[in-house]
C-alpha cells in the first residue's frame, strides 16, 4: 500500500458498466487510494447491481437519473469534491471498462503528486492488437490537435488523467457534456496555467473495444468542432492583441523619434535652434556640413526610435500576446530580431516590386505593411514564440 495515494481521489464515470468495474474499484482501494468516486451516468435498473457492489466496497456513488454524458459525469464528481471540500491534492480520472490497469492508475497518481500545476495523461502507445477505428481515430485527432494547439500530445483521447484539485472549479466551467469535454480540458490547460505531461501506460482493448459508448460520428463531430472553435478563437484573440501591440510600438516609435529629433541637435551636433527653423526653407542651399548634421540627426532618431519601440514590441508579444514569459529568452530575442531584419529587407523589396508594377507608392505601402503584418504574426506565433 502506498500512503501517498491517500492524497488522491479516483473518479470513474460509468454508463452501463460490467463486473470489471467492481474488481477495479476493489483493487484501487486495496492499493491505498482513500476514495473512489463512481458516477452512475443513468445506466438504468439493469446495472444497479454493479453499482450496489461498488458502493458496498466503500466507494462514493453519485447518480444521474438519466444518461447525461461522460463530460457531465466528470463535472458532477468534480463539483462533489469541491462542495464537500474533500481533502485531496489531486484527482485521477479513469474509465470503467477495464482499459486502465490499476498499476497505470497508480503511476499517473504518483506522477501527479510529484508535478505541481500539471495535468498528467496516461498515454497509450497503440502498439500490438489495436482496433483499426481506434488507431486511426486517435492518429487523426492527435494530428489535428497538435497542429491547432501547438502542443505535442500523443494520446488526446485518454481518459486516464491526473488533475490538481486547485483546477477543478475551472474545469467544471468548461463547455462539453460528452467526450468533447476531455478535449476541452487539453485545449484550455494552458489558459488554466497547467502544464501537460504524458506518461506511458499499457494499451488494453477488451473485445475490440465493444463496450465503448463512443459514437464515431456524433462524438467525433463534437470533438473536432471544439478543436476548430478553439483554433479560430485563439487566432482571432492573438491577432487582436498582436495588432494592439503593433499600434503601441508605432506610438512609441513616433514619440521617441520626435523627442530625439528635438533634443539630439542640442547635444550632439552644431545645428542651432535657428538652423532647425531655417533648414526647411533653405533646402538644397543649406551648407554641406549642415546637411550632414541633419542626416546624422535623422539616422539617430530613426534608429533610436526603432530600438526602443522594437524592445517594447518584443516584450509585449512575448509576455502578453503569446504568453511565453520566463521561457527561452535568448532564443526568443535572437529569433525576433532576425525577423526584424528580414521584415525590413522584405519591406524594401516588396515595396519596390509594387512600385515597379506601376502601383502608387502610397497605396503600395499600405499593401506591403498588410502583407508583412500577417507574415510577422504567423512567424512569431508558429516559430519564434511557439
């Protein structure tokens, strides 16, 4: 018996379970888990005997009078733990069909205790005899999830998860009443300041997974709908924030440029206050020395303003827009300023191309900036601050 498991509760949502649930609950209690919470998700009278047996073992039994879905069953258990103020550090969710072995549930539990602010997933490797629909479904979902979220999760559909109790209240507010709720848990983990960690578990399929209540059409549609909704909302939110950051940088650039243009001549050049007023009138008639000083001031103002504004833009994008504060600073700053140089060069050549095509330079400038805005956004999102 592992005494550390006393700090964990196991939640098992069950809809029309078989006898395997009784054996699983008994072994988990014997292993040292303090409480097993089983949710009867409206299985009906036919399955009441199984639920009575787990209740006699000492499990907490929560009952839905009608079937509400796996997501709702998990939320019911989470709400119970919160309202009853159960004294646990974390909750382990597991399936009722025998696919999660007690040793793997214990492993996930121990990893959850050892890693604060982490959602631990029991990831199946899908080796050996795995039903084709399960292997294919998981591969497709994994690929789409990883592409959209930017996270690398091998088994997105695993029901074996360790979740800190401190995150349960936020979990209960997520959308989804069926299997899509588990996908939303992964999609929203970052927003809830949870790191995702996977540990390998054994892949078990009983009778080709015939006991599964997963509807390939209905439930797959709901899962992918959540992924693409999240993707759209995430990109939209990032674009709005990225645009705001760019406007802020422009305002700072303009302000610093103006200040340098006013004060640099007073400190570093021979341009007098009178010269600054008469230069626009003199134009080409101004002396070469005076014109050179003007160019120096302009260069200092442009470069100085760009340095200050780009630093502000870098830190806002890194820390606020893409939320990468405290991670890989050196890599981020190098990547960002390489992009700055590339954007600067691209700005010239794209603008030159538009102008060569006979497009008005001012209109061309608008198109050029729009193209580079989109390019900069996706490079920063997908490469630099990934």
